C-alpha cells in the first residue's frame, strides 16, 4: 500500500516543508503494504492497491470513469476481501495521523531552533503581548496564583479506538520520531525492523471490541493518557511558564539566566466525568464513583512511588562531602531505613522513609499491588500536602547546600505533581438530570408527609418549600422507610461522594452539575439532597457549609435564553448567597454546546451561547460574584469543537478572568493527548489563551463599541433566520427523521461497543431524544457534517437580499466582511465552518442518500441539503473572499485533501455493507456477522480519517 503519488515522491526537503511528512506517510504506507502482502497474499494486496489507485484518480482528477470503475470493484468484493480492504484503509488513516502528529512536532521544533519570535499560542507569545500592552509582572503572577484552568476528560461514545490499538500506535510514533535523529546504518535498520513489527502487530490486533465497553473500561482508557502525557508534561509546563515569566520580566543574573519565582498555586488541574456522570447512563452509580477514585489514586501513587524510588538511587549525596539542613537530617533520622551503609546519605534515607509512607498510603487508598516492597513499617500520609512538605524539605536542603542543580528535573517535577494531582489525580464531577432530582425529592417529600405531590407544585411554591426545608435541621429521609430503586441509588451516590471526599481529600469531588437546568428550583433541589446526605451542613448559630458546588448546565436554546435570569434570581436568595460567599465568592455555570446545536443549529447555537455569556457577565457583576464558565465542548464544530485557543480568545470580554473549565471528549482526547509533546502543546495553548483573554487590556473606544453593537445587531437578525431554516428542515419537514435514520449509519453506530452510555436518552426514533453526540457522529460518517453549517447560507443570503429594496445589498456585504475582519467571535465561527465544509463531500453523501428507499423523500430532502450547501459556500466566499476551503490554513487543507483519497473507499464500502446488512437485518438468524463487523470497521476508519467527528 504505497501512500504517495509521483508529485509527492518528487518533493525534496529543500523546496517543500512538508516533504518529511510525505516521506513518513510513504514509509508507513509501504510497511503496511508489506505486511498486507505477507499476511494476506499477493492477490489481496493487488485488490487493495488497485482500489487505492482508482480512488486517488477519482479524487484528484475528478474522473467520472474512475468513479464508476471504483463502484464496480467494490460491489464484487467477497465478504472476506471487503473486511481486508476496510481494515487496510482504516489502518492507513491511523498511520497517517501518526505521521501528521510527528510532523507538527518537527515543525514546532524547527521554529524554536530558528530562534525566531515566539509562536502564537505559546505562553511566551502571550507574555510578549501583555508586556507590550503594559501588563506588569505582579499582575501576571497574580493571575497564576488565582487561576483555575481545567480540561475535563469525558467518556462519550465516539472514542472508537481500543487501548491496545492506542498502545501500538504510541510505539509507532516513538519509532517514527527516532528517525529524525542521526542514526547509524545499523540503528536505522533496527528501527525499520521494529517499525515493521509494530505495524504487523497493529494489523494482527483486533480493532473492535466484541463486548460492550463498561465504565471501568472507560476509566482505564482515560488513565492511560495520564501515564503518557499529564503526569510528566503538566508539571514540566509549570516550570516552563515560570521560566517564560522570568525571561520576559526579569534581568538575567550572572549566569545569563533569569531566576524564576515559583508559583505555588496549582492553576491547571485535571477534571473527569468518567464514573461520576450519571445523566442518561444507568451504569454509573456509587460503586463506579468509588472505583474511579480508587483507580485514580492508584495511578498517581504508582507514579509517586516510581519517582521516589528513582530519586533514592540518584540522590547519593553524602554528608561527608556536603552538609544538609537540620530539617532534612531529622527527616532522615525518622526514616524506616536503619542501614549503616547509608548512615551518611540523608537524602536516600529520607526518601526510603517517604517511600514507605507512600506505600502505606497507597494500600490505605485501595491500591492492591505495590511492585517494590518498602523497608520497614510507616504510617500513611494523612493528605498529599504532608507528602509535598517532605519533598520540600529535600528541595530546601539541596538549594542551601550547593545542590540546586540536583532539584531539576525529577525532584521538582515530583514536588509539583503533588500539588497538582494530590492523592486523587483528577477532580471527579457528578452530573445528573434535573428530572431525576425532582422525582427523588417528590418521593422524599411524600413519604415524609411534607408535600403529597411536589412535582405538581408551581415554581414559586417549589422554591418556598425547598427553602423552608433547607432551614430545617431535620432530614426527610428515614432508614425505616422503603424507597424506590432510583431514590435509593441517588442518595447512595451522594453518600459515596461524602465518603470519597473524606478519604481522598476535598478536591476529589467538588462539583455537582445539573443537566437540563430550567428553573431556580432545579438548583435548590440539589442543595436539599446534599443536606440529606451530610454534604450541606445547615447553619447552627453560624454559616451553612456546602461541600459540592451546585452548577447549572444550560443546554437548549430556551435554557440559554433563561440562564442569566435564573442565576440572578438564585444569587438573590440569602442562603444561596451565603453559600457562594463561603465558596470564595465564585460560582460556576456550565454551557452546553451539543444540545443547543441539535436544538437550534450551528449559527444560532453559537450566537445564543455568546448572548448567554454576556447576560451572565452582567448579572454576576451586578451581584458582585466571580463567574467561572464551564464549556461543554465536543469534538465536532457542531458540538463546540474546533481549535481551543481561538475559541477562548473569541469569548466575550469578562467571561474568562482566569477561570475556565472545558470538556475534552471522545476521540479528541486521543488526538490531543496520546502523544506527550502534542499533549504538552495543547495544554500550553489552553494556558496561553486563558492568560491573554484574562489580562489583555480592552482597546475598545466609543467608535469600536458602537461598531460591536452594530455587529451584534446583525448577528441577531441572521441567527433568527438560521434558526428558522434549521428547525424547518430537522423538526418540521415531514419524513426528515426517516431520512436521517436511513441515510446515515446511526442505527449501526448505536450497535457499536463504543461506550457505556446508550445512544439515545429514550427508546424512540425522535431526534429530540437522540443524544447530540451520535447525532453529530452520524452526519460525519456520511460526510455531510450537517450540524456544522446548515442554515448559514439561507440566513446570510436572505439577509443580504432583503437589503435590495433599500439599496443596501453591498452595504450589508461590507458589514459582514467587517464582522469577519474585526470581530473574533464571527471570524472564529466562520473559520470553524470553513474547516467543516472542507471535510464535507456531497458526492459521497449522495451515495448514503441512496440508502433511503422512498425515492420521493430522498430526492426532496437531499435536494434541500444540496441547495443549502451551495448557498453556504457562496455566502462564505462572498464574506471571506476565499474561493478555496482553508485558504488560510494550507497545511490542514493539504492534509484533508491527501487523506480523502483513502477515506473514499471506506465510505463507498460502508454504504455497500449497510445495504447488505439492512436487507436481512429484519430476518431472524440472517444477519451476517462479517458484514456487521465490516460496517463497524469502516466507522472506525472514517472517524480516524476525519479526526474530529464525535
């Protein structure tokens, strides 16, 4: 499988910056072809290669004959050949991703080695901008001391890779990176041999799961990224940022280096939903929460134990050569190590004692196996701060006794990790739907005799009842009354949260998110439930205390429109304000990008999110409360995806302020964090964008404010039109649901063992009940990506045309161009849509439309989609002036175009396999498992090729 054409082969490093990328793709493609030929035979290899060449010709030359030839070849494949072809093209997508990641690393290193100005997106770049704008060092360091930047890993059902595949790909990436180093002929041959072996391992590894993924599996999958990236790269990033601040603001010392000042606060902290997100997932309960924290604690303590053991081998410093501080000597003397051989090595003795205490801590927190037996018995650490304090004693002693150079990198990294990860690794969020809380409270009130039918009360009566209950010292729950399984489970979950906090520390669980927040009572209900389980202690002559911050999640368009009003009424309640003050005067609000898009379309969703943020900023400023926004972004642009850096900088002023959390979901986690260097770069992008968005002084004068007001007025008009166009197609067009379920692989996706969560909230075919994630995933598979653009063309086109009567058509076009040039929000929106349109392919999508058996329905709806697509392209070109997609990002444009030739066969095969599968799926015993498996393999391959389809 040779992954190149003649033009690509002719490229040389001297005239093409992407030549190394092409060489890597060619190499990996050749190795995959070698493996295919050796293991499947020459005939199968010939079939795959012929299909590849024909697909390339079809894609690059728009050859109609090639399209018919490709279609004919795919239709006559046997089932066994089909599986092999699907696997071959799927694995090539995976290998191409590895090569592209390595090329991004290569290009970034070349930039750094060239010594040119800092790259956009780096912290040093942000610091240069801030310094140039007059922001001083105390302001910058104050930002880091008070900031919270938190990527939150979630387990949504678009992560289609098994961990075994990820491990094999990690090895291939490492070996490919080695080839950039100077290698001897023997080393190069050995590297090539290992690469071939790892590609063979990949080929022989089962790509799909044969059993449903459990929550425990999802937990383990997420933990693998900590071992690959977060445990080392996050502390290292802290060191780099301190050095960047020193380089920007401080004079170099005698050694030519600026001495950094340490920042004590852990301003980047990891979060997780895996094991705590119950919304729509019956498999998450009290047990999964306990299991999640036990596995997280085991992971971080294993890291601490390994690093402490290695430090013990490295720090062989003897007091016969250099002194140590009394504090270190005291720590060494209290160690479990009493060997005479180390009597003059206080650092080693101290570390042996620290190791013993860590081992005892690990056992106390649920770790089953300690690989290296500790010396002697020691008491476990009460909390991570005590462990960090012991490490600080070592650091202080080295710094005071000519050992400062020994602190870097391992000891300082370990000390920093203790602050960042504690003994809990990541904060586990809890999430549940407001509907569930209402049912549980209704039962508790009824059985306690407090309210016979709570759910029937109006909002005012509910609030009054809940506030009265919060003022009561007694509980509604009784251990002598039998409750429904749902109520018992929900109370058990909250009880488990209390236990987890006591065991692993307050940072282990500190947030409770309420899906479908629609009223103030939705928030008060969770306060009452916390009171019932000891997480909220009522005021007894003093202030009430609350363990878990209650966080509303506003998702649908109506929810977003109500958000500011709900929060204003909530914060006006004296009890709630008292609790917020006890939280440091800070309150978090979560905004949902997925359901708002499915509800109102791409453009309206983005606009309503923007407006909700502005409204929240105003309400919070009036109340004197600090706002932290939690962005529920997904993988696709239709679900809030796209570059995080640009997204943060496009936020309205006043919405960041050093506080931001955002979800990382599905296959995007693998894309961002399965490579350590790329993972570190993505973490730095988050920090740099948050720093810049928070501290960059506003430059708007009266004229600019007036201009922005004009932009927002235009956006409001456009949004209304886009909303109507989108809703008319998706929710008001007869037969659209049938079209969607036939023309996309949604039914087959629901059968995949992708995640522990069902694809739909209810057992219906209603789009309203379908989760936004499989909704977007399905449109990506058929290459329409409709949630990322539909409605834009109708909205813009009609708005421009309506100006004709007033002679304002050209003025309106000019206004849109000014919005694109001067308004980051609108520019980012168009940039993301541009990327989606670059990945959209109507020719491929038309093949999927043929799966709709009702000819009239198929032609009617696909014609509308095609017309909207053409209108969207025309409007985008009119505004940006670019006739080609991704004109401003040629590297991504080339990447997409190069990989499409290898995605096309997968899409064509998927359609053919779906036809075969659906023709017999209704007949008992007729389903061909090989066909079924081929569909699922093709879903994997397309997802890998598009990279952000979940």
